């Protein structure tokens, strides 16, 4: 937590250094218009704090009219974020990845070779064109190994989940037979960030098929770990959900047994 606080403090210093990069425009559109432009470009929400695993590659997008400076400001400590050339020219995208009037940056995150702590930070920002809207800043924590999604951290959101197997009988009964109700599935699940694609350590369900997660706010996805024996069943759905700070949500994953 101290490292993250220090990283955010550095980010504030970065934003203050943006002053003078180019003059701000006197009047600005409404914040509603800006939010629509950010969504249209697929921009990561301003002010986000994200954790990425070393060698993670991801794209950042920004609307050109609000952030006209093509060069991102990148401040690194024990890690780096480098432009990946096969994503196209810096600030531009190829193969339809980018959208009209939006910058597109394809970056790879790595830990510094001499980083013994195996944790680094990268702050990425861009100066706003308008006095009435803050500059863009995203804080990344770069780690060597996937973080533990079950570790309780203050300020995180909580996920209470369960994995169920069904159908459990070859023929459905009317009225439903309690003995044929879906059964808990003791298994393992894989969790990853829908923003960065970074995985978390594999999580295991208990005898009741239940699992609990503690995650920083943002969108996520999870799926039961596929069988390694080549079997098509059980076939489990992928669950997508969003985590809100200090809130608890419930997630149910259903797995098809193949029984008919």
C-alpha cells in the first residue's frame, strides 16, 4: 500500500509538470461530452490504478480533441512501459484497432533487470487541452507473478461466487425433483482483468462450490479451468462482472454436465 501511495504521489508530480507543454483552450465542452468521447475511444478510465504482470501488453486509447499531444508522459520506477512497434506507428493503430479521432498506444510492461523487489510502478499521462478538465493519468503496478485474488485488501470490492453442475438427471421432472437440482462443483477457476488481460493466481472452490475474491474496482472475467483430459464436459460458462470499491456482488458459474 505504501508503494501504491508513493506511486500516486509521483503521478501528481507528473501532472504538475505537464503545465506549459502547450496552451490550454479557454472554453471546453461539457464533461458529459468528454465522457462520451472517452467511451467512444475505449479509453481506460482516468485516474485508474491497475496491476499488470510483467510482459503484459495492452492498448491505451485517448480522444485527440481532448488530449492533442501525441507523446505520452511515462514515469517509471523499477519497471518500464515501452511502445510495441507491431501495433503500428506510435500514437496510431493498424488492422482496425484504432478508432477515428483517437490516439492508440500499444505498450509492453516489464520489470527492470536489476529490480530485486519484483515490484515496479509506471505512471502514464497526457496533458488536457482544456483548463476545465484534468489531465489524464493512469497508475500501473507491475509485478512478476500474478497477484492473489483471494487476499483481502482494504478498499477492494468483494465477490462471493459459486460453481454449480447441472443437469444431474437424464430427464427433468415436473414438478422438479430436489434430487436432480444442480450440484456444487469443487474445482479451480481462473480470474483475469478485463482491462489489462493480466491473470490472477488460480482460485479453488470448496466442497460447496463456493469461492471468495477481493479485487480492485474494475471489470473482470473468470472461467472454470478447462479439463486437461480432452473431455468436452463439464462445459462451464465464462462469467463477466464489474467490481465496485467496498461493495459485494454475487457471481454464479453454471457448468453443463452433458447429461441428457
